[in-house]
C-alpha cells in the first residue's frame, strides 16, 4: 500500500475567495491538506466564520500577475483552483500558471465549452467546470421527488440511480435475497429495512437478507445502449443494389406513390399535380422545338423551354419582327407554356410562404401551461435553463417563470410566464403543482417564492437555491420540509475532487449526501494499484460501475469484484467525498471476517476450491492450494463481509464446505 504523500507535497492554491472559492477551501481542508489562497482584496466578510483559520497562507493580489503567483510559491503546490467570478481572469491566470509550472494541475471555473476543450489540449493537466451547471441535475431531481435520484451517460449508456419502496406485490418481495439483485446491469447501493431511518451506507446491508415489504432500496441500473450509426451493419455495393432493385419494381413504385398521395395534405397534392404537369410541358416543349428546329443543339432546346416555363416569353417573342419563323401552333403552345409556368411559380411561392409562416409560428409558439402535477421553475438564468432542459428530457411537465424576457436560446416549446413574480405565480396553476423550484440568482427572492408557494400549495415540494451557508441553515429551520440546496456547496465538492487528479463526470444528491461520479486512471503511484475491485469497493466505501483494462479494450459496466487493478486501467466509481478522501490517503477499512474451510468432497473439488479462493480473495494460487491440502483450516487472512460471503458461496458451488467466522472467532 502506497503511503500518503508528505504534507509539503499536499499544498493546494485557491484563487478567488467568493462563495465558490470559500466552499472549495472548506472541502479541501477535509482532506487534511495545506490550502493557500489568493484574492484581489483582503476579505473582511466570510461565508464561513472559521475559514480564516483554515487557510494556511493568504495572499492579496491579482492571480493573473506572475509576481503574485511567484510570491505564493506556485512550484510547491500540487493543484491550483481558479474560481473567481470572472471567466476572463480565470483563463488568463491559467496561462500564467502554466508558464510558471508545467506540471501543476489546473482547475478552472469556466462555461466556455469549446474554449475549454481547446485549452485542455493546449495546457495539459487542465479541467474546467461551470459552477452554476454542475448542481442542475440535483435541483431537477429534487423537484421530481420520484424514484429517479440521479442519472448520467456513460459509454453511450444511460445510467439511473433509483430509489424504491418495496410493496407487497413487487416481484422482489419475499422472493429475492439482496445480493441477488446485483447483475451485469444493476448494482445495489443501499438497503433500509422498514421502519428504520434512511441512510446512505454503501455495502452496509447483509447479502443474505430477504427483500421484504416496506424496505427502501437504492440501486443503479444501466439502460440499453444507444444505437449509433457506427453500430449499424455495413452493406456492400451488391447488397445495396439488390435492396434498391427490389424497391424499383412497378408494384413497389405504385404503392409508394399511392401512399404519398393518401398521406399528403391538400397543399402537397396540389404541389405534386402541378409539378407533374410542368414537367410534362417542359418535356413536350423541348421535343417540339427540337423537331421544328433540328439545327439547334439539345442544350439550346432545353434552355428555350426553361425560359418559357419561368415566364420569359418576352425574351423570345417580345420583338416586332421575329428573327426566325415560328409556326402559329408553336407560338400558341409557347404562350400556354408561359401562362402555365406563371401559375406554377405562383403556387410554389404560396407553398413556400405558408411553410415560412407555419415555421415562424411554431418557433414562437409556447406550449400551454400544465393544469396539474407539474413543476413550477422560477428563475431562467443559466441554472434555470439547464434545469429546464433536464426536465424536458425527463418528460416532466413544467412551466418556467421569469421577470424579464429570458435568453433567446431558450427552446420555444417550453411553457413560459414572463411577469413580476407575484403576478406570475398566480398564472401557473400553483395550487395543483407538484413542485416549486426557486433558482433565481437572489436567495432572498428564492425564499419569498418558497413562502408564497407554501401558502398557496402546502403539499408541493419546495426546492430552494441558496449561496451562503448561514442563510441555507436558517431557511432549513424556517422550512423544514423544503429541500434547501447550496449551489456552490454542491459544485465545490466536484472542484475539490478534481484537484486531486480525478475527472468528475456527474454530481447528484441522495439521502442528503452529495455523490460524485468519478473517473480514475490508475497511475504507478496510486493507492489503487494491485487491489481487487472488491477491496476498492468495500475498503473505501465506494461503488465501481465501470472498468476498462486498456483504451483498445471494451469497457465493462458493473464489473466483477474479482478484477485486479493495474497501471493504466480506467475505473469509474460512485463515491461520497469521504470515499474519495480515503482513496487519496490509501486508508482502507479493516477486514473483519475469516472463512473457515472444512472439507472438500473430492480432488476435483479441492482444485476448484483453490481456484475460487485465489480468484475471490486475491491471494496467490500456491497459497490457496496449500490451504486446501491442510483442511480443515481457516483462511490465513480476513476478508470484507461481502467478499467473505461470496467466497463461501463460490466454494459451495465447487462442493467445498466452508463457513464464516468473525475476526475474533
């Protein structure tokens, strides 16, 4: 096991001590590291009264200035968090930091996605987050108050975190043991028996417990993979021709035309008939002029027909004396062709005008305000717009409320009320609403909205966005049933975790705890090297949900506990901030269970039993075979509970008798 690095190597620098910066300092200090800070002014008012005592060194100055960074001794810091409220300052400071230190990890607060991607390639060891958008899924899910508590996309698969209460008619009730709920597409996260207080304790459940009515179960599941264009079968030219030829037969063409005619609107039918007539006249005109004047070329013939068709009669026959003889019947036909073409052009313009008007109407038209069981979203800034997108994706009816005209980029299909908040709340069917989200940039306004909403609809779920911790605590006391979420507190945990070199893929709340979906790349000095996924999961209190041996190998969702991590492996886990802290420090929970192996029914059983011991426990195969040769005997080292019970089960399948002992027994 790798020892935690010395304290001198664990310094982190936070630039910008606004609300986000102060929350980042507080979270970083929970890791037990040195935290220094830079701000352009000497802070007089702190969101956290104890924060000045947590900062090891504080520097006043502009973090974009080389002199200020040198004064802070940038070279002794492992990572720098550039989290001022000015994105331009953060980006400028990132370049200054990289010019002084080629290796330091840079975490930037920025919403410029395209620029962030370019900077990642340019600067290296760089990651950017938008602090206002990270918590958006947590707000959206808090408003739903349904089974889904988190969702994100991984390897083109939608993963959902679901919490359900088992009812008597549920398929699992009285029929399944908890450990059997784990499959290759699902992992059990927590189990709370009926009548007990809910808590999020990964692996705190007993594997052999039967699922009963009233139990609360939280699990993560993977949906079916998206079918991309790359996954479609590639056809050869011969196959494409065969497929095309089967569709070009006379019955197939007649059937297709008949279907188009029946399903088309009246306008579309007029357009089709007009197009057929004009095409016929064009062909007839070309043939007649070619027969009458064989000396002119085909291109000139087609050009004459096209000119007449587009109303160009005067270009050919507008002179007093014709330069060439034209029979009277061809002259009359040319007049009819021009008149028909003018009518056709008029029809075409009418159809195009109708399309433009309809498209514009659909673009500006808003959906009607839902009548009941909807979400009222107050505040359509960047956070509100992100929440609106998520609610739409989740197919949850909602209506947006904003005091001024919101960003034009807001999709036109979103129901919207633009008015003063007091008046707007009377227009959104608040009495029948399911939830009310108050996510404006003013936490006092959010409180006012929540109080008005509670007075009108006491049963509605209230979700309130706050910024200052003290204000959040006061609101939680005033409205104990409301879900009060600190925007910067949620984002700060992602920023702090990213400072240690991990990639934060998603953030969501579950049982009043923030969970981070975190991606690891196993480095030679990591505390993860050589561990089984079982040891990672039960030792650090996290849930591995993806493992990939190498970039050219397929990734495995819900991987087996028996996989051993090697340098270069990729792993994605769900973890609270405490779990990430334990990984960073290499602090594994103690193993407390001994497996007593009693006897094997045959030589083949002993061989299979040794293989199972080596695979599940991670010990050397020679150790496992020596143990099987000296039965009865206990496993010479303890295991974690879930690991030990699984070993007993695997040995039973190999016809080896074994039982579980405590570490004292």
